[in-house]
C-alpha cells in the first residue's frame, strides 16, 4: 500500500510505478553512501533535437550518412542493421543540430523507453528526435553511465519518465532528474572494459556473418556478376503479359543479368524447397514481457535473430490463433514487408516461438538443403535482387507468396553448405558471448550499488 502523500506529488497513480521492486531500487539510490547526482548535474548538455522536428520528410537513400531512431538503441549497443541513410548535405546543413558525437550517451525516448548505449564510432551519424544525446562532464565514464541507466536502478527511475497513453514517451526535463549513483573511477573503468569487450565480440560476430556471405558469393560466382545498369530495356509484349508486370523497374538490366546467370546453373525454386506459412498479430496486440517469443520484422536480421527487444504472447494465443505459424528449430524465416528479403534460421535454443504477418516461415522439404545455406543465399545479392524485383505495392511494397515461390536458389554441394553453417553458428556463439559480457557489466553495477555501501575496497581486484 502506498500513501497518497508518497505518490510523487500525486503525479503517478499507476501500480507498476509503485511496485515493491521499483520502490526498493529508488530507495537504494536515495540512501546510497556513494555520491548521487542527477543526469543534469553531470552532463554538459542533454538534447534530442532531431530530424522529424525539423521537417515532415527526410530523404532516405541506399548509402550516405547513417541515421538512427529509438529502435536502433539497444542495451549498450546500436543495431546498425536497421539504420537508414541520409544525404551528406542534409546531415551537414539541415540536420546539423541532431548530429551524434563520439562519446555521447544515447537514450531511447520512445518505444523501448530508456534503453541506453554509447556512440563510440568515428563515422558520421544522425538521429531522430526520439534519441536523447548526452554529453557528460569531464571525469564521468560514458560506458558506466549507460550501463547504470540500463540497470534496474536506472530502469526504475526511467519508468517514472513515461508519459502518453497510446505510445509511451518521455521528455528531457524528466530525464535530467534521473539520479545516478557515481561509483569510484576504478569501478567505472571496469565496467568500460566489460562493455568494450562485448563490443569487440559483437564486431567479431559481424565479421563472421560477412565471411559466410563472402564465402557463398565466391563459391557460387555471385561476386563476379555484371550488375551494371543501362538507360533503357526493351522487352517483348509476350514477356510483359506472362509476368503480369508492366513497370519498367521490373526489367532493370541488373535483374535480368542475374536471372540469366541463375537459369544457366542448377537451381530450385523456393516452392520446390519449402512449404510456406505466415503469421498473424493477436487481436489488440496485447504483448507480454514473458511467455512465448513473438517475432516481428525488427527481430529478423541477416543470418541471425535479434531478440533483445522481443515481445511475447501467451500459450493460448500460441496454440490457438497462431498455431499455423509456430516455429521450430532450423525453420527459415524471411521478411515480406519493410526490409523485404531478410532471412535467418531459427536456432536450436529457441524451442518455442511465433511470428507476425510480416514474416514467412519456410520449412524445408528435404534434409539435402541446409537451412543456413538457404538463409545465406537469400541474404546474398542472388537472393536480395530477386526479392527486391518481385516485391510490389501501392503505398508499401510487399512480397506475396506466389512471388516468393518463384525465387531461384542455386544448388550447392554439402561441403559448401556445411561450411556456411559452421561460420554462421560460430558468429552466433560470438554474439552470445557479447550479450553475456553486457549482462555481466550490468550485474556488476547492481552488485556494487547494493553491496558496496561506499566501501573503499576494490571489489574487482581479484578479477
């Protein structure tokens, strides 16, 4: 039971905010014998000036300056796979106030509210208004501050920063009031070491995924294709009639060159290799924090699943409404809207899961085809150009099942397929190591704050 006088001036009446766990962690922060400062006090600046507050539309393109939103912010890392690109002149002129600087702490202000990471890259980057950018004062370690914000001590306070009824959001005024327990410099550096080790493992994982793709492209000759474009393409009327596509984009030279190459090689269509099943979104989309993982587009990366922000559904929905799209280990997933054509394999450790209607589950008909090879092929230029060509729509492109069925997949020997699986599985293992290190860093922060009690002893001396 919570007294009315204890309800932060009557501002918060929601039960979750006053749960015993959240009350406990806020009390620990308040009573800490370590120095406690607000984010506003330890920061040179906290801003969220972003692109969407400047103009109604931004020019997105295939390359240029990276542009991130709140969805790219994860606990102590940035998911660059879903980042988009803007022209360099927009970054330099129109969006100069929303440029991200090296060493800044970033906080998501919408969606997965309050998740934090450090931008430690040398390349240019920009952001939307849903990303708060914090420049810390000298002597404060950004990796420690980010990890503190991701810990239960930061999360409990950030819960109080939520506003809105339909979509949760927060504002800079409240973020500046977040109380931070400032641990000794030695301990902050220990957290930085763990996070940087995790980031190094993440980079190693990315390199391995790229290695698998390069191996596949070299073995199949996809890296030697002529994908140049021409100013025009002349096609027969009979071809247009057969394909039921009259749009010029469909007959781009690069697409036709690829198809000519694939047709010269032994191949199968996806319809010959697998059965298809799509998912659905439960009525009302009442997601849970725990239960059966429910995958959406943002959870499907190239050759791997991104489960940091996965939502869940209950067993009843999984076994009822969503029964036809239940997943099993070694199923192959492919996105059919948004980032069309992105593919990944369901790993062995994901025993139960489901998907929404923007993803198709492919279950292989024969063990002669390795699911990891199939996913890697679909993520290669050989697969991506086909799904890009076949997708269409009026307001938003999508890839219908009958178009997905036509996708050609080159045959490969068991040796190459096995090599692809080995490299991707090694990348998966390295990625899990990175997540373990990030979890360890957060646990260290929580343990020090709860058990350190201002002690001068070095708890990391034995590490």
